[in-house]
């Protein structure tokens, strides 16, 4: 997957994850970063359970990345002390 694909997937996943976790985005750059980290975390989680992780720019990868970004955002809010709801 190219860097542009990672940025696009990260932006979308981070934005969706931010909306699910705390109803507001973290800002474009933070959404991209958390989305890319979330895609990596989601890939690791899914791989640990024997499923495919991020495979490209497709719906499955988006689902994996969103789940990973939700985990990353939840952990981020727990560490930073911000409320999630």
C-alpha cells in the first residue's frame, strides 16, 4: 500500500473513529495520525485472531482501521484524562 493510500485510509478511519468515540474530530492531522496508528493496531489485533489485517484500500481494511482507531482513541483518552462521552 502506498503512502497516499495510508493517508487516505488513516484520515477516513481516524475521522470515523473520532466520531464514534467522542462525537467530535481531533483535527485533520490528529485524525490522520490516529487513523494510521489505528490501522496498524487493528491489523495486529485481527492478525492475532487469525484474520486478515489491512489488505489495501478497501472496505475490509477500512473496518479493521476503524476498529483499531477506536482502540487507539480510547487508550489516548484514558491516558490523557479526557472524557469519551
